[in-house]
């Protein structure tokens, strides 16, 4: 079955261009021209990916992303923004987007990003041979993209889970922000290491008993982060 992509943009020419290239790459697609329409479609249809413009009528892309995550809809989101400000990028990722592209972009780049995100979610067989990884009260199930702490299920965005899994697989190893960008995001974010900090903060809110005194994910000053077994 073909994977289905929801394209959300209020510019018909951009929607037409993206729809053609996404379908040529082997995906099915649906479209929405407003934030409200995108939200209603995503609530009733299980899409594999949402390509979401930030500047939309009725409800902007940031709000759509926020509301989807509040409703526990964790479909991967690739945000499109005409702004090249770090604040916008980080805010989008804070709200639960998985990736972003700044306009103008090439349709081929959009397709490449979609494929990269879906590959990470599908995961290579060599990455899924472990059915469970346990660190103290934290249990991680890579094949199901699920985790629990003290047997209480946790909810993550795809990107948060990938970061958690990579940290856990490398327990005890200090991982730099640049390395995490490369391994988890799969390409160079040109020094936007605050993106890593944002996602680490989200993980700590979900797994740490006290975010001010983390016992699972430690900050190694000047170097990066390390997953540890709580003492």
C-alpha cells in the first residue's frame, strides 16, 4: 500500500507542484489549503506524513501542529516556512514538528526529506533486532516506537523517540550535540544545536522524576549529553 502524504499550503501553485512530485515519487497525496481543513482531515485520516506550511489562513501551521500533538496525533510533520529565523525553526520543533524547510525550496528536496523521515521511522532491520531496552524503570520498545516508565506508557513525537532510542543505545557514552544532529536528524542543521536542547528538555519532562536534577539524561558541560543508569 502506498504511503499517504497530506500537503497543506494556501498557494495553489505550490500545492500543485508538490502534489505532482510527491506522487511521482510513489506516494499518494491529499491537499488542504487552510489550517482548519488540515486539522479536520488529519483527525479523521491516518496520514504517513504531513507537509505543513507555516503561514496559513484561519489557523497557522504552528497552531495546527500544536493541536495535532495535543490530540495525540503523532503523524510526522515537515514544516515549510518563508522565514529563516532560528526562533521560528526552534518554535516549530518545540511544538512537535519533525523537520522544517525554508522557502524557496526544490520539490526534490521536499521529497528527499519526506523519504528520510519515513526511513527513520521504518528503521533498518539491524536497528530493530532489540525488542526491548531497559534502563532502570525505563523500558523502550524500538519496533513499536513505544516506551514506558514504571510500566506507565509514555507518549513521544517520532523525533523525540528516535533521540531517546539513540541515547539509550549509547548508554554511558558522551554524545555531542553535533553528533546527535547527524545521527538522529540525519543531516547537518548548520549549527542549530539548540534543536537538540529543545528535544532533550522534552524527553526530561517525560522520563525524569525531577527535571532540575535529571538521573537518566545527564548534561556533560561543554561536551553534550549522556544517558545513565540512575543510581
